[in-house]
C-alpha cells in the first residue's frame, strides 16, 4: 500500500512538472555567454486568464547589471516570448512571469522560480550554485530551512570549484550562525586565513584587494579594511596601489594647505610605473587652486585630469570642473571648451549606478528613465554654456543657449541663475519663463508649520525677501501677470505630494492638514 502511494505521488509530481514545462520554456537548455536566450510562456496552459496580458519577465535575482529587471514579452501567436543576449559576465539568474500589475504571477512552483544556469563547453561555470544560494530567500521567502538550503548549494558550488573564494567565506559565515562561541572563533580564524591567502596571492592588484575588502565585510570584520590598506602602504609605499591608498588617507585631512604640501612630497616619488595613481592628486590640486583663484597653477592640472580614459565617471567629473570654474569665474574659455565637449558626448553621460569589476570593466546599470534624465543633463549643460558666455560678455550667444535650455531645465539653482542673469541685463521679460518654473517658485517661498491643536496643524508659506524683490521688479516693469501666475503655482502641491488648497492673502499662503 505504501509503495502504491509513493508511485502515485511520483506520477503526480511528474505530471505537474510536465505541465510547468509546457507553460514556460527556456532555450537553449545549456546557455553560454553570448547566446541568445528565448523565454516562452503559453498562458493557455496556465491559470492566467486568456484576456490578460501583456506579460513581463521579472528577474528577481541576477547579475545582468545592464539589463532592466523587468523585460516586456512580445506576443507571437498565442505564445509570449522575450529574447536577450547573455552578457559575457552572465551567471545564475531566476525569474517569474507576471502581468503588468503582478496580479497574476507564474512561478516554477510554490517554493521556486524559473532558473537560468550558465555553461561553458557543456560544464557549469563557477558561481552558478553560489548565485543559487543567494537566491534561496528570494525564491522561497516563507521557508523555515533557508539557511540549510543555502548551505547545501554552497557545498555544491565548492564540490565543483573548491577554490571559489566567495563561496568559501559564505559557507563559513553560515556555519558560524549555528555554532557555539568556541566553534565560532575557530571558523572566524579559518575565514581570516582564507582572506589572508587571497591578499597574498596578488597584493598589488586593486581588483584582488577589492575582493579582500569584500571578504572582511562578509566576515563582519569591517575594522580590518583600513588595517589591510595600511599593510599595503607599509609594504609597498612606492607602488601604484600604495600611493593610491596613501592619497585616500591624506584626503581625510581637513587642512587643505597641509594636503597640498604632502601631495607635493608624494609627487617626488612619481615614476612611469606608478603615475596612474596620481589622478586623484591632480584633481585635488586643480580644485584647490581654482578655489584660491590661482589660474596659473590650475591650468597646469586641467590637462592631466581631462585625458581620454575609458571611464564613465569622467563625465560627471568634467561637469563638476565646469561648474567649479563657472562658480569662481576662472579659466572661462577652458570651461566653455570642456562644457561643449560634454554636450557633444552627452549620450555617454551616466545617469545610473556604475559598477566596476576587473573581469568586466565598467558596467552602467540600466535605467528606464535614462532618456528623460539625459534630457535634463543636456539642459543643464546648455544653461551652463549660456552662463559661461554671459561672463565672457557674449550676451547674444548666451541668450541663445538660455532659450534652448529653459523648456527642459529642471535644476532650480540653474533656473534661478539664468533668471538672475536676465535681471542683470535689465531684461525681466526674458526672465519670466525661468521664474515661472514651479521648482524656482518653491525657492522663493519659506514653509513654517504651526501646530495649532493636537489634531491639526497649519502650514504657512511666506514669500522670502528675495522673492518679494524679484516679483516687485517684474511687476514694476509691467509684468503683473507673473504675480497671478506665481500665486496659482502648483509648486507646493508638486513637492509636498499631497492635495493642497492655496488661499492667498497678500504674501501668505495657508493650508489646513
């Protein structure tokens, strides 16, 4: 009887498995980096209503850093599909399929999601089961044996790749959770020995040292991060990595004059081998001399910090250099050239998280709002170009850049700077488009919350002094319409994200909440 029950259970499980396979397919079965993976979903064989759709693949764990976490599927006949090329760094991932509102979610089972393993020449690459271990609490959040399952997959990873550094440390940390104090200490020392071995395997390679840092963090030994950096400084003072760490320590000093003096001492150690370590020093010196109005010294370092590099961070740095020069009204010709270079290269400007791995290089995360953010960045660059040209006494060209930038400019500081520049030209009519932007109107107001009773409070919005002066200037020039426009502004509603009824009495706006 028991045997019959077991056979019946196996048949049921087999039938369920075949049904799930019919609902979702992943091809190829053994995908390798560079392959085009096709995920197909047949809603007619699932619990999904035939009228539902569109459907999306939701990656709940993956290292597809440059992909969206939610991929829209395309309908091909009665089947929904999505195709994508596995990146060179691809590893284990898991996903579900859902409708737009996630009211319907297709999973592999109640306790698991669909999974993609990555192979090379028919063999699982290192990291697949490590990734699977990380994904366990994501796939089965209600399980009461998450740690045991994670440990199982970590051991499976190490059975294939016994030298997997991260898997070794993660396994030690899991084992420490169920150990007594004495055993915990032994396991900790074992973990520290693994990290020390990693450090000694290549102490001069920054990518390796990043993994050493990661190892200490995994073990909860955060205090050892600075210690290992000091070891590098002591043992390799003139190597590139030693110089880099010394500079990082030096930049913590609050006295900028002392920093500049010590950078000068470090520069005496510069060689062809370690020169690349001095980029942050050049950056510091450039900023220091600009802030102190020394254009002669600043000009020495600008070429050294704007050399071509395959580094997406540079675009943000260049933007900061332009702003710094503009703020201090220094080297404006150079600022203009650098700003135009930024504008020409705006498509490469990173608007999301940047990751760096030695084995992959820089990876810029996918951002669904990238187009809108680039439009905003472009508007800021154009506004800066106008402000630079205004300082260079080229008002016609400056106005042209302002006209291009204002419609899409979101920066309150730049909108205000543009409007004030028109004020300086005694042209308040041209300033109106900038002042009418809700984000600038908010800058002209000050909020004060008065708690009149225990149950209610009153938020008062009063015009700041410079706001009253600006409005007075505008209305005195025959622009009374802007006052009404300001009073009807939705700036408060927009930024407080709550319904607001504006009741104006002179310069006072009140709201009951």
